[in-house]
C-alpha cells in the first residue's frame, strides 16, 4: 500500500490545520481560574466539541470531571468487526509565564523562521489538530478503517487528576484496543520516536512559619528565626553537590539502557549557558528517564522590588518530584514530605501539602500496535522508528493501563526539544505536524489490517 495518496492529502490539509491551530491557540485555556477565566477553557472545549461533530463523531459530550474542569469526548464508529482506537490530547495549557519574554503574543499563532509560535502549539493543541488531520486524510482516501474515540483533557497541565477519576468511575467510556497518546514528541525534529516510559510526578506546597509577624531586620535580625532563610536551607537539602536529587529513602542510581542523549546535544537543546555544569551524575539519559529529580518550581517570598528590611515570618515553595517507572509516586511523595519536614532548622514549623500526583508509565514495545507504528513511521519519515523515554508525566497513562490491561498504549507527539514546551516562545514544527499526521493515518490503516 503506497503512502503517496495519503501524504498528498495531508499536505493539502496543512493550511486548514494552521487555521484551526491558530483558533485553538487563541483561547487562554490555562486550567487555573486564579490566572485566567474559566470561560477560556470552556470556549476551547466547545470549539473541540463542534469540530468533532463536524467530522461525524457521535455521542459528543463535554464531560464534567471531578476537579471542576471539562474533557471533550466523541466516538466515530468504524467498519463492522474493526478494532477501536482511542486518540488522546489535552487542550489546557501552561501559563505563558513572562509575556514580555515572548517574541510574539503567546496566544496568537505566529509564523517565524519556519515554525509556528504560540502557547499550546505543540503541547498539546497541536496534538488534537494532528488527530483531526489524520482522520480527514483517511476519509478522503477510502474512509477511516477503525472505530475512533477521541478524548481531549481539560486539566492535564494542572495534575489535578479529574479525567483519571472520571475514567475510573466510567470504565467503559475510554475502552479501546489501542490508545495513541498524542502528547509526547520525537527525540529531535525528523527522527520518528515513540516514547516508552514516563516519569511519575508528586507536587507539593511547602509553607514555613517562624514568627507571628515580620520584624525589623536591624532591630531583630541575627536572633529572630527567618522563615525565608529556613526555607532556603530546607530546599538546599534536596540536592547534593553534583546537583543530583537526594530525597531521603529514594534511590537515585538507576541506568537507562535505550537511546542515549549526547551531552552536547542536550546542552544545546536546553540552552545551557557556557561554563555552567549539568546537574547530577551518570548519562544524560539516566538523569532524565531513569532517576528521580526534584525541582523547585515556585517560591513565595517578597520580590526584590519593593522589599522592606524585614525578617520574614513566613515563606513558601512549590516542589515538583519526578520518579521513573518502578517507583510508586505516592510512596515517593510520602518520602519527599518526610524529608522536607525533617530538614527544618531552628524548630521552624513546616507544613507540606500534596497538591498533585501521577504514577510513572512503561509501555510494552513488543505489541502488534508498535509494529504497525514502526511501519507507519518508516513510511512517513523514511527512517527507522526510535524508542525513547520522557522525563515528563502523563498521569492518565497509568490509569488507562490499569483500566484496560489488554490495550496497547503508544505515545507520539509534537513536543520535540525545539518546541520549548512549558517555556516562553513555545512553538511547533509544521513539518513535524504534517509527518506525524501522516504517520497516524498510516498507523490506523496498518493496525486495522493486522487486526483482521
């Protein structure tokens, strides 16, 4: 079966893909009402529901999940006896961070130097457009050969677990023979990659209190216990001198035996400044995909501008812990909380609250679906498929693996290193969007044929 007709159709659909991605990116769908109105997420969800109905999907619904957000569901029946494939993406996005640091408005898709810039362009609104483009290409080339379920999550970036809990309460809803998670990415542009492992996540808020109120640093400093200084000392214990994570009781010496990440390439991808060392020990792949890592992702403290000469009574931080497959995320969270509490100096009062979690994931790469994906990627890219890990977390994967142990789960997507997801100036490669849309269309054809 030649890939040429599908490839030509996908290429012809790319202008529509850009227009629709621009529409989706325009919604400021950060699933945190403290930062953006909830209506922005609701508008994005409604757009997706309308798009699914226009493509002939049945049972389209806005699912009110337990965390107060909405996920979008739809079902497209396939030929009699054909397998069912679940396609996943999420429409919520990370906040834009420093909007002044963007070279173009974060919620306005902008083409520059051959890439499309905008928050969510790669992570993961582009993933939804990839699914739609693949299905449209198939429809113009004989029809979609499988039954298709689509689920677009509304709170993946917040880690609040709404869709996981909804799926557990409605286990028949997302049942499928194969599941394609469109929320990872190629190892680099042009190198077709499936992601076989994901690190799990535990997210905690830390609050340190030492005084009933702030004190004058001249009158009381030097004896009064400073909550901010206490917080700094606590956070310092989370890494050793090499920068490796050191949560008490959590092993951090595993090795990755798959595709390696050359250090020079990583330094370039991560834009590490000259003369600055990488953190940790072992290979880069060990550190990213096989070992736990702790990151302080926010601190509550007075900003430099406007700070007064005061000893701080309270200070806080948000800490993210990532754990590899083989480590239970909930047990790791307990270890992190115990570590933070035990590290408090001067008897400072420390309150640690877990605010998010997700288990790690490992796929079965020997399954028939992976063989179909390997063939599809080779046909689309002209080179062999690679298997890599990913340091990020997609908590839904483990929920789906538990609910549907016989389903084959594959992770592909648009978040290659140049995409700079979660950072300012996030972007997507239109060439990757085109080739991965073609890949997914070919995969559905090949998977349907193998299932006969």
